[in-house]
C-alpha cells in the first residue's frame, strides 16, 4: 500500500482509534548486535502518519539492552543480571535518542515512560500511570514505553515474561486501547515453527486462545517460538482478548504493515476479543474495590451520564456523602437516589465539597491546585 495512493481512513470511520504498537528486540535489531535504523525509521514513518491522521498511538519498544550491549562491546564481557541492568541503563538513552531524532523529522513530540509490572499491579500506581498516559495523549504527544529493566529484573532474567509482550498487554488495558499490534520478525502464528517445520502454515485468525493454540509453541525452541518468543506473545494476546481488546501479531518488516492493519486489511494473525470491552472495564472498576462514598448529581448531569459517554464535572455535583480520598471508588446517584454509575474520583470528598457546582475553570481558584477538569473522567466511569 502506498502512502500517497491509499490514504488512511479517519479514526471516526475506523473501528480503531487508540492503538498500542509493540516492537520487539528481534525486529529492532534484525538478529544483529545493534539497532536496525532502517527498520526503526520505517516504523516511525508509519506511526507518524497514523498520528497525523488523528489516531492515538502508544509505542511499546524493546531494544535498550541490545543498544547497550553494542555500546559496551569494548568493555570486558561479563555475565549475570547486574551486567544486563548496566546494558539496559546504557542502552535506554541510546534508544530514546534514536527515536527522538527519527520522530523529530516528523515534528512529533515524544514522551518516555519507563514502567514495571509492580507499578501497574498496584492500584494507586495503575491509576497514576493511567492518568499520566491519558494526559500525554490528550496533548498530542506520543508515549514511548519500555520496561524499566534497571529496576525490574524478571524480563532480563528470562524467568517468566517475554520481551515486553506482557507489558504491552497491560498498557493496552491501562488506557482502554482499541487494538494491540505486536510486531515481530515473523509473519504471525503458524501451525508450527516455520524455521523447523516446512509444512507450517500461517493462521490468519484465532477466535479463542485455548490449550490447542498454546500447544503449537510448546515443543519449539525458546528464543523465537517458545517462551520469550511466540509463546509469550500468545500469553499477552490472551490477556488482551480477555479484556475485550483485539490483537494482531504480524511481521514488522512487511511493507507499511501498520498502515495496512489499521486500514482493515488482513495481515498476520488476528486474535478476536473474548469479552465486551465496556463490560471488562466495568468489571475492573468494581472488582475488589469497595465503594467509599456517594455523589448526588443534578438531573441534568444524571441524564447526560446515562445517555452519553461523558465525564462528571463539578458543576453537575449537588451533594457529597461520606468521606473518601482521591482515586477511591464512589457511587453516583440521581436526585431520587437512583444509582447511575460507579467511578474513580479525581478529588477527595473534602475537595469536592468545595468545588461542587462550580465551573471547571474555577477549580484552581477554589482549591489552589487542580487534578483535572473532571470529578470523574469518562474513562474511569462504569454506568449501571
């Protein structure tokens, strides 16, 4: 597909608006000991074109350790986790500098986010990261995300997770992505390891990642097809699908692969979501989180919340019941005490008492600070 001859559909005409793109080490270094600038440049060009067309993108990248390893070739070779952490520390700045230069050619501002799974697993950390990433997207900035291997050693120890695959799935759920695209050096999921099995065939679509699908990778080599390779991608795809997010695993070297996928063309292997996205998001808000208080909204706000995907602004809040902190779950009721929704609040009960009924532009004046225009952002609301 030519960029000039096949313009992308606008996000409003596409089923994908917010997209997480993950690029693995095998793709970014091309089997060498250094970053492949041609591959990176091609991916950046496509991401930049999607961004300029109005799509929201988050880019999860590997490659820091590979870049660090190449930079440290003149040093004495050492082994073990501490040395790999040094490689990651050295390589991360090289990796980001490379992306900075490539995206600057498209006048696109990027933001670095180094995360650990511990950060995301913690509820407070989850919400803080979520709010930060959504704010970055709202400002038209492209987040580039990588695991903080200097702190988190599971990835570099090779014990459990594979090459940022799990991280990309967690980030997709974190920001309510419409699609996760996992780019690697393979065309997708095959019936067997194509490097070994000459009869292996590409599987274009998987509706459910069951034991039979997982077993396709069980007997193959670990570095590309088993754990750390295709198997870890299947585990990540299964997580995302269970949260209502479709996944595509495809070859990042294929011509204009991202543009083809977003335009709706069948590329690589497509994994169907196994849950409704909104139901999954609602379950996350409600599961294990006890309600701390209630917000009574006026009839106008109640009507809008029930009929539209909108945020709760301070102007619509009539009464605060109970005591709760910022990021607690609260129940929203209408003037007749009928339950409308649950949501994660950006402000504490004492703060909302001060700003209820006010326009959002008066929050700063009333409190002396502000955490956003909304009492509860629409992405943190689960309507009943």
